[in-house]
C-alpha cells in the first residue's frame, strides 16, 4: 500500500497530492493533508524531510500553525473553511507525524505556535479553527466568525501535542509505557503528569529541562506497568 500510495500521490515538487481526480490525475496542490501521511506512517521515509520543509514554509505555516491550503494556491482564502484556515487538531496530527519521522524540532515549532495562539482566546480555549493570516501581519490569530469554541477536536489538540512532545507511547496489552525522546517547548522547563494509566498500572512522571536535554523521572508507580525510556 505504501508503494502504491507513493507512486500515485507523490508530486515532483516535494509533497503528496491532495487527491486523485478522474483518470488518476493528481490534484497537485499543497495542503495540510500531506502531514497526515506522516502521522499515519504511509509516507516513504525519504519523503518526510521535503514534506516537513514545505509544511513549515511561509506558504503553509502562518506562525500559529499550518494552513489547510498553501497561500500560493488560486483558491486560497485565509478565512475559508478548508482553503487556508488553521485547524488546531489538524496541526496536532502533523506534529505527531513530524515526531514519528524524527523531526522533533519541527514538531515543537507547531506546538509552540498553537500554545502562543491559545493565550489570545477566551479561557485559553483553542477554537475549531482560526484565520490563516500571517502572524507578522496581525500579531494575534484572527478569529473565524462561526468557529465552535469549545470544540472536542480542538480540546484534544493540546493534550495530544503534549503526548507527542513527551514521547508517551502506551501499550496496554503489554502493560508498558515507552518514553521516546522527550522534549519541551523553549518556554517550558518542567511538566508533571499525574495518574497516567496504561493497562492495569498508573504512574506519575516529572519532566525537567537541563540545558538542551529533557529528563524523565518516575515519581510514583502503582500496579503492573513497565516504564521504558528510549533515546
């Protein structure tokens, strides 16, 4: 499936096409969907670097997050639902995809952007979506007039971003928790996670920054669970 997907969807410019049209013609437009290919793992490893570079280019990344559509597209509209706005849950998937392929710094860039955006919304709640206008042009994220706030997808975006950043990978069947290359945004030096359940176990974790490294420490462990730290 991975080989067929790459054959049919890869665009020579360096990203995956949005869709296939009649006759298997590529809809060769850059969109945030290319990041979902990283999240799912279907993207060929050698493609990941080019995709990450495109998604964090000025055409796609507006300073707060990745737009749904490149600003260079004819249909681009920074206040159109799927044609240039920024969706927090969409970005959380892209960040997880970056981390999956080893682009840790790129994943943190998305997390930092969304956290910065959140402080501008009521009760720090990220809305369903917001405008794709560049951060440098307005200084604050531009609201989408009828965005749901709160909204379930967006409410789950920050916890998923944190899970990605801390590298938490649970296996309930094996009662194991892997902590893979934990990292924190530049403006965060410590995070404490309490009562994290995996299978029949529960654990409290403390993550602290020391220089450029983030250390993970088990503070409490109850029940059957093995915690594995992976570099």
